[in-house]
């Protein structure tokens, strides 16, 4: 099951030409489109399925600076400022609330990791602070366990994944952008090393620039062009509860659970200590690049070998512009729910905060994330392919940083001073 989203005011046909084509109608793609449309640039978003049909509507909705890689903090800070303007830009309450995020730690080793992170980002003067077990009890009353302490960032927050990308997409259309659903891009049209257009399942579109914001599908798209882009899939599982009272509006994470209040009165709950890792061929092809990540987070991975491996093998890795692409065969990646992992999350939340004793699941889903070896996205160009800008590989962080990420991609396309330094997100770092 996938979370329900409202429809977007999409076009039935794509224009024959446009200045910028954006491949992918996730939240980063539509945010880039809104930014370009606000600046008077002709832009067309091409989505193989439906807008925000994959991870953009399936994530937890957290918007945080806490525990970000130090080089990624400027992106988070810029996004905070832009999230604060999103209701005005879209005319919709997208659920953005700076209610704070608290991470509770069970052990002193976890506390030391939080202290080390806080020291590593000291130059940014964040409002993050270490908290004691007593302070956690004050911030999140009614607890049923003791904690070693935690870290709390009052300016962190969240928004609604089923509302925000749709509102942004509709705002982009209102500003002049064209969005076409069920229209997969098969490949680029290039001449003399420069993008001249795209080939879609419905014909060619000429353009000057392309932004690739195709999420987990970006590896296959680039691979067909002979470009190796390392990403592996991980699946995050989540639960929407029925409306209920809770102990706090602060979003809370522990090593094996998280929750945050929703606009509909319920909570989004997740098992933070477990993600699905369905094995595919890319694990064998890319495994060595991920050894450091595996050593650090192997306890979180729930490895499986099954249907996903076979389904992935059936998808072509190379195809010609006149042949059906994998993007037409799988319009929406909808991973099966791991009910066992979700049951762990529900059991843990009841143990830690007995106020959730009567919690009831109203909906459950899984969302596939595209993970890079360093968990940072790629935002920028590729040598030898002029006119192509990547905005992909967000490793589960795309929703929270999407306002700045989408604007950064738009800035790079337009050749204007970028909202932040793009150097941490270079493609050639791999």
C-alpha cells in the first residue's frame, strides 16, 4: 500500500520543445521546476508514473540538521529557511512545523557519538544541545524507561510528504511549468557532447538543459549511457496511526523507533534500527564501495534474497531509444511491507512511552531509498555531457533538504550564484 496523495494539474501532452526538461516528478524535481518557473524559465517535468508516487510521499517527513554530515549542514540550513516560505509560495499549508527533533540514547557510546557530531558542526552555531534523562522526561512526558541522555534540536521539524510535493507541483504549474505523468524518458539526445533533447516513450522533446532527478532509477538511466553511478536500494517501512493524543509534538527518535505528529491527528511511526535490504545484482557489482557503510550499519540491515532479485534481473540494463525502457515496465516502485519490522516499532513505542499503549495502525507502507556510498547526493554536472545536471542519490534525506537541493539544481542550470557551495555534491567524488 502507498500513502494517498491528491492529483496534480498535469498536462496530457508534452511540448515539442522547452528550455529545461526535468526527469522525475519527486519533490526535488518539482521544487527545481517551481524555482525555474518563478524565474520565468520554460520547464517541463516528465514523470514515468505519478508525481511523488515513490519515496517523496513515503518518507517520514523529518526535516533535520541533527546528525547530518558537517559538509551537508549548509544545505539543511538553507532548506529550513525555504521550508518556512513554502506555504506562501504554494498557497497550501504543507505541514511544516519547527517543533524540534529529539534523539534519545540508550548507551554512553551513543551519547559520545552525539557529542562528537555536535563538536564537528560547532562552526554553524546550531541550537542543538545535549540533554539528560530528566530533560527528556520534561520534553516528552510519560516515559516508561530511562535514557543515557540524548540530543535535541529545537529548530528541526517536519512537514507532510503526502501534501508538500503535490502543493509544490501545483504551484509550479500555476507559474507556467508543464508536468506530464506516465511519460518515461528513455535517453538523452546529444550532439557534440551537449544535450539537445530527450527521447520519451511518446516522442522527442528538444531542450537546452536536463535535470536528472529520477531517484533510485538514476543509476539505470545513466548506466544505459555508459555512466556508472553507484547507488544501492534500501527500504524504509512506516506506519500511519489512527488519530490519537500523544506525549509531545516534538519528533522523537530512539535507536529502534521513531514517531512524529501528523496533521491528520495521528503519528508516523518507524523502526529506526532496521531497514530492508533486498539483494539485487548491483550488490555484487558495487559491494566493495559500500564496505565502510556496511561495517558501520550492518546491524540495521535486514538482508533478503527473493522476488526483488528476480524482478531486477528482468529489467534491461541497456536499451535503444526505440525500445521500451525499464521505466515503462515499472511505473512505481512499491516494495512489500515488512510487517515484522513494523511490529517491532509498535512494540518499542509502547514500551518507551506507555501513552501509546492503545496505538492502532491505520496504514503501513514501504519506500525504496537510493543510497550512495557516502550518503550524500549528487547535485551537479558530469564531465563530457554538457547540459546535464544531476539532482539525485539523496540517500533518504531528499525530502528534508529538497527546497535547497531543487534550488541548487536550478541555480546550476541557469549559471547564477548557487544558494550553497555545490562542491560536496560533485559527481566526480566517486
